[in-house]
């Protein structure tokens, strides 16, 4: 078995048994990157020398018995909106093209404390605004399953790197499906935890009430191990939750006997690709065969999720991105003679078209004449969506549906029609609006061989149920 064929947990076991050295794993990953990166473009920044130094340090601790966790020695990638001390963190933007943080995100710190070896920063949609990883200032990322297609977004670089063997696992961020949708398109596992489970300290904010960091991995076992490593209460993040139930690997059991799973009829209507529908419903049957009680129900307000999400997310983005003005850090336009022209020139040159579109939309819905008509109304609908999920979880343990209406579109198709791209988030954004956990895992392919993703949604703090059901499904189809 080749080194790159192992999952993260399998690799760590072999490193701890002395069968593979951590440096060998890093070298194997960089050998794959040398082969495929020119075509795929999963990374913005690679740190070969730092990674090899880190591998040697981790190996010494493993040999001394100081590191024995399930991720010790494993090469990881990190999305480029998570701060990393001493390594470029650009948000795939021009305005932060030269930004080197003096600190690391809490999730990155916890990953390194578990013995992970970070090899680089992955490409993404600029400031996480997009669903295809085509809005990056540094160029597009391609889907390893078919390079004519997008990998999804905004964590497309992370998902593509895992799928291509350019790392063993990766961190992404999910504001409206940005972990789950690229996981679906690239045929890997991706999880968005309950809001507040993973510290957002060091994550460059897009929509602060929606953003959450999570893992992209080869299988469910790896997903549980990574989530267990990065979940923590963090006093540096006021939205961070104190939880006692973060031993997520304990949920890795094949047991859905009696588990009640609801399938929303609203998710299977017009606009859903038939092959996606068939694959997801077949996955529901697999869980039914394993003992789950699966039934259809009506989940209201689905059609309001997209406008609600884009109103709130754009409003928060316009506020969060105000800090990028050419004064404190990042890109500054040349030639401006005074302050306000410098702001205008810097932001005009430094932000891409999609980011500008969302800043303008956010500024509009927050303006005095439209605040009540749009932003306040969106907040009210957000509360109603949460209430609809609460009612559903009074009857069901989990909700099952597709991740996206279709498999990965071809490069260039989505950018020509932003509204169509926004509608592609219809099944994922409600989860962020309600602060819920959800997981995406592969459940088949379409006629072109592109992966189809199955989404399981849980109630707040019910990641263990998600992991148990996802693991049971995964084992059932192996």
C-alpha cells in the first residue's frame, strides 16, 4: 500500500509503529504536489522546508512517547483564511497578498498540538465569497475528479487537495456550505460543526454569525479525529461554547437501529439533478436497511433561505471587510494624494468583482432607508427557519438530503450567472442560519463520474449522531 493511499488515522498509526517516518509522509505529499499542482492549483502557499523541520520535531516527540494521538505526524493543509504565524495568509485576495500574521488561529494551534504537520495554505474563493474557487486572485482550482469542472467553494482548494492526495486532511471554513459543497463535488468527507464548537479566533471573518471552521478528510473516522482535535472552548472567541462531549471518535459505531431520519420533500423538487436525487434516496434506503426509520416530511421556509442568507451574509461582510483600507496592513494603491482617494483606489484595485458585489449589497441592506425592509426582515426569517428545524428535530434525530442540486459544474459556467451560483447553496445555507451541524459524504457518481454528496443535518450539539449515521452508511457501502 502506497503512503498516500492511507487515511490520516492509518498513517499516524504506521508512524507511531515505526513503519513510516513523518518526513517520509511529507516527502510523499510534496512528490504528489510536484506531479499534479501545476494542473490543479490547490495551494496558494507551500512550505516544504518548514514542513520537513516540523516533521522532524514531531517525529522526535513520537519516538519519545510524548505524542500518541490519532493525527501525530500527519501532513495537513489549511485554508488561506486561517491565520498561520509566519506564513502568508491572503484570503486568496490582492488586498492581503503580502499579509504575514504574527499569530495562528486557535484551530491551527490545536491541530499542531495534536502533532499535525502543516504543509501549506489552500486556494479559495476570495474572502470565502463564492461557490466554485474561481474568484481567487491567484487563479482557479480544478476538480481532481475531472479537471474541466470546478471543485466547489469556497474551501475548494482544501477539498481538491484531499481528493488529489496533496495532503491527508485539511481545514476549511463554512459560512453557507463552503466545506460541505466542495466535499460533495470532490468526493471527500466534510463537516460543519455546531456554531461555537470550534473557535473562530484567527479566522478572517466573512459573516461572523455564520462562519464555522471544520475538517475535510478522506473518510468519517478521519473527520471525527480532526473535529475532536480542533473543538475547544476559547476565551478569545466570545461565541465559543463550553462542551463536555467533544470525544467525537467515540461515536464511530455501526449502529442506526431505531434512529429516526427525516427526508424533506422540499429538497427533492424542481431543479434537482435526477442522478443526485437517485443517489441520495438510495443512501436513505441503505440507512433504512441498517435499521433506521426513514420517512418524508415537509420542512417549511426552504424557498426563503437563499435571500435570507445573502442579505445577512452580505451585511456582515460589508462590516467585516471595512478594515481592509490600505492603512494598517495589506495592499495599498499607489498614486493617491490624500486619504479618501487612497481608500477608494486601494479598495477598487484590491477587491475582486464578487467581493465588491457583496460589499455593495451589504451596504445597501444596512443603509437607513432599507434596514427595516431587508436586514431586519431577514433576521426575522432566520428565526423562523431555526424554529422550523426545532420542530423537525422534535420528531427526528437527523435530516437527510442532497448537498447541492447538481454535481460539479464546468469551469466558467457559474461566474456568468451569479444568481444561479447563489441558488446552488439552497440545501446548505439553512444549516448556517440555524447554527446546526451537518456532514457531507460521498454517495455515488453521475454518468460522467462526478461525485454526488449526501448531507446529514443534526440538531445543535448532536455531532455524535451525525458521525454514527455517516460511519454506518460509509461502512455499509464499502
